[in-house]
């Protein structure tokens, strides 16, 4: 008789058991095994799949990771978490938390810039009067390439000042604030035409309100991704620690079909 899920690492589970414990359908379990989300199941003498609780943890962890970073990256991460050392796996999960925190901070800065524009403040984006950045500095601050800032300039989204002797771009507080807003809108999935329309309407009350609404939705989405990652925490830990455990003996056992 199959051992129940939640037992030792060597407990044997049918596909139906794994589906019930993970919340996926039987077909989804097989599909995710084929995609490498979970390690290949052992085969019993009668040819049926034989899983362990680690497979259940991996499937649950995948759901949370996919919600946080997307399914493609989640598959890649899980493969690394299952096979790499604990310190490397922990660092990979920490990096996702850091990325989400950075995205949240960028949206908050964009909100500050929008509020400054709406109130006609002299220093949008919370920058001190007189602060300026080169194109390299601004690109690094926004985690984009300098070529991206040049493209935004060509599209009329961000207008830098110029040092005429060297033709080098110089971004003052207003341009920095605009760039933060553009970066946040692009991160929220808005195309260039939509961003251009929003940016051109920022000095109207309705335009600023529309942009603030977009950014509030962006913050809500980041919060949902953070919660998904938190929910996956215990299962991620189980997957990571399973890599440190000795492999189960390679014996097969009879299981009934799913």
C-alpha cells in the first residue's frame, strides 16, 4: 500500500496522490515532470510512476515561484535548487526577494515624481535642486541600458539637457523624474504609444490620475508576486534541503495506477 504524502523522503506516491497533495491535475503533474519542474519519477516493477513527497514540495514551490518570476524562470530556478548546494540555492531565492523590493522602490519613486509634477514642484522625483545624472548614471539607477534612454529620447518620452561642448547627455531633476515614470510604466507592461500618451498628459489632472492608477496597479501586482514567493517558502526549503539528503535506495516497489 502506498505511503501517505508528508511522510519520509522515501515514501512512495502514485500520480493521483501527488496531484491531490499539490493541487495540480494528474495530467499537469505528468506535463510538469516532462518539463523538468520535478525530477523524473521512479518506475515500479509494474511500470507505473512512483513519486516521493519531494515531488509534492517541488510542485507547490513551482506554483509560488511561477507567480513571482514567471513559469520559464521558475522552471530554471527549480532545476538549480534541486541540484545545487544550499548556499547557492538560498542566494537565488534571496535574489528574487531583492528584485521584488527593487521593483517596488522604483514604482514608489515614480509615484513621487508624478505627485511632484501634479503639484508643479521644482524638484520632481524627490531629487534635490541642482542634482543631475549622466546617461550612464541614470541607466544604472533605473536598471536599463543607455541605449534604452536614447530610444526613449527619440520617442519623445524623456528629454535630457545637453552639454554642448561634448554633446553629452545630462539629466536634470525633471528629466530624472520623467525617466522614472517611463521606466515604471514600461515595467507595468505599457507599450510606447500608451506611455507617450500618459507622459504628454501629465500636466493635466486626469492624466496624472491615470498614471497614478497604473502605478497603484503595478504595486498591487508586485505585492501579489511577493506573497506568492512567501507562500512557496516552506516548500522551497524542502526542495533545497532534499539536495543535501542521501539518495533513496534504487529499489522499486509495486504501486497501483493513478
